[in-house]
C-alpha cells in the first residue's frame, strides 16, 4: 500500500504535520537537498551533522529527519534517547552503497599502519570501523592535524579525498566511491554556461570531479557555498551541487540570480538526488503519525560509531598547529 493510500482523502498535510509535530513533541529536520516544501516546513534546515547536533540540543522526544538514511542514523547516534524517524527508509546514498562494511574492514586489515579518515556519508558500521569522521567543512582542519608521516585511508568519496590530497600535498589511499549527483556534472556544459554568463563565479562542492572543481572560484560544503552566495560581490552565481540548495539562496537573496551547473544533457535535472527526492510531505505525515519507519542502532555499535564522531568534534574545534592532540591511533 502506498503512503498516499494510507492518508484519508481531503487531509490537509501541512495542518496535520504541524498538529503531530506538537503532539509528538517532534523536531523536523530538512537537509538543503530536500524539496522546497519540506525545507519550508522544517524547524531546522542545514548540513547533515549540523542538523543532528541541533536536534540533540532540543528537548524533543522525536526527530523526523528529512534527508537520507546515514543522516538519520547520525542523529540517532547523537540522540539515542530520542525516537528518530526517516520518511522513506529507501532514501540511501551512493557513497554509503559504495562502501560495504565488510569490504571496508578487509581493506583496513590489509593496511594496518593506516588510519581511516572517513567522510560522514557512510553507514554506522563504517563509522564504527573508522578512526575519525570528517564532514566537507571539517576535513581540512582535521587533515592538517594528522602528522605528515602517518599513512591515511580516506573514504568513501574519492573526489573529496582527491581534492584534499591535492590541496595539502598528502598522499592517501582513496576508497573508490563517488556521489552520483556530483559525478553527473559536465565540464563541457559548464564551460558553455560560463561563456553565457561571463564573470559569474562558480561555487562547487568538493564531491565534484576535478574537472568541475578546476573551474570553481569557491569549493566548499553546502553551508560554505551558501555563505559564499551571500558574500560574493556579483549578482549571478553558478552552483555545482544538488540544485535544491538554491531554494535557500533565493529566499535569502532574491536580488541575485542562481544557476545550477548542468549535466551532460545541458540541464541540471540529472543532478537532483534521487534518494533525497524519495521523501515527501505524505511520507513525513505518515512517519510522524505512526512513528515509523524508525532508526534503531545496537548500543555497542552506536558507541563505536560515536567515538569516531567525537574525535571529529574534538579535532574540528582545535586550532591547527597547536599540536596538543597528538596523532590519531590507527585502528
């Protein structure tokens, strides 16, 4: 039975979601890549870790995470006492899918002298196998605290890892995962768009391939791209990340023009994340009504995964060059 079939005809979804939010003492989170109607309904809109940390600080009993599964799992890792629901449990991630825990464990075993710096876009099991988690906004700060002679495994995003490797001249073993959204951008079509808008800067997420990043005036996380959009002096910006982020840009900066970087077919439709798109108002309503589908994590696994997240938060708040944390131990 579809989610729509479970909803009585004539239901005012917005009204019912707001009623259930109050009744359940729920906080609704929406990632920047969600549909505009979900972003507009959310209590908080932001990056995945930022959202999980904000939810943990609330007194909510329920977290409804409009995002993908690894994000909802991160919320549960940080808020084990709260009920965490995901509107569609099929909302996964190509980066997570690229890195099965058993294969990652075997890879680590073949390189026992390496530490594992792992992008947050991975499963709870892979987080538990990692030494330190990074986000696209914390990765640079954390990498600079790792001794130069310490061998590193970086996964699962080879483009983010490659960008860091080039920027800091650090050799790393890169897991061969990619984000299907950022992989879809076309350099040829981007160059055509840049020619049509001379002088317009390009802001790109580091999950993009090198051919896209090489043309970017700014490379950074979704929050960083939003800040760049506010601060750049021009009136037109080309955005190379999932296009739903432009909803927040257009709301905050109606006087500016934002253009999504194109895919190979000359438009950005192929760059809409199919996993993020699975979440709908109907599914959010059902999740809040039924408190299902629910994220559950075994406590021992949660604590192992939380250790790598805690290490990230510790290192991300440190001043680069202080040297007071010491090396991260491999394994």
